[in-house]
């Protein structure tokens, strides 16, 4: 999924969460409690997914580091033999690596934003539930 698609997904999720929060005021305590628990579970799952993805990326980076160093040394040796022609090729590769890195960063930022949105949804719904409980207790005294 591209960064643009991820960003659109973020907007959709924020709109969906906003609708849930607006509708929360009309729900009874049991429905609201179930919604809070679902939001908390979703937030925890997303956080776990991000943690697992990060751990996998770190593992892959460590594994590929030596191979990347070997490739780089070979590439430098080739450059010395074909200096003029290879300069243009290096610029393209460098730009491609930078673009890939920027896309990866954008994907990570969107994933973080999605997790934050889910945590915010959970927090707001939990606050609505707490206010409902407080209002109910205040009305019975």
C-alpha cells in the first residue's frame, strides 16, 4: 500500500471513529462498555502489529547489512573502472534509495497515526463511559 493510500485510510478511520464517538452518547452502559472494550482491543492489536513489524524490519536490516556492505565494495570497484558512465547510474540509485526510504518513513508515520487514532478513540469512548457512570451515580444520590 502506498503512503497516499495509507493516508486515505487514516482519514477514513478518523471519520469512522468520530461517528462512533458521536453515537456513543445515545448508547446504554452495556453497549458503551462493549464499544470501549472493542476500541481498546483494536488499539492494542495495532500497537502489537507495529511492534512486530518494527522487530522484523530490524532483523532484516541486521541480516542484510553484511551483504549490503559487500555489494557496496563491489560497486565502488566497478565505479573506478567506469567513472563517467557509472556516475549517472549512481545518482539514479541514490535517488531511488532516498525515495524508498522516504516512502518507508511515510508508511511508518501513517501506521503510527492509525495506532494513535485508535488509542484516541478508545480514550474518548472510555471518557464517555466514565462520564455516563458518574452522571448515573450523581442522579441516584
